[in-house]
C-alpha cells in the first residue's frame, strides 16, 4: 500500500476518533451545565472527514439528535463524503 494511502487512513482514523470523543465530552458537559464545545466545532470536525465518528457519537451518546442541523446535516455530510471517496476510487 502506498504511503499516501496510509497517511490518509491515519488522518481519517484520528479525525473520526476526535469527532466521536467531542460528542461524548459535549454530552457530559451538557449534563453538568458546564462549558460546552461550540456547535460549529462539532460540525467542522464532521466536515473535515469525521462525519462517521460524529454520527456514531450522536447515536452512542444520544446527543444533538433533535437538532436538524445535526440530525440531517451529519448524515448528509457523510453521504457526500462517501460519494466523493467512491468517485475518486472509481476514477483514479
């Protein structure tokens, strides 16, 4: 496997773990009425490639599931990113 694929895989693993953890941390802070992770940060993590981790975090921690920008936005981001990956793999 070429080095670039390993680097991309490592990046995606890290960003998805970060997104998943961010949703868990934000949920815990929400329960304690403590400082929260801004919504734009959570969405940015998804946009930067962590959409699968964000969606899993939403499901596991039952967090942000009622907000439309998350319940619709995160799956939409994941769909677009998956489609882009399939397109790139198919054509290159």
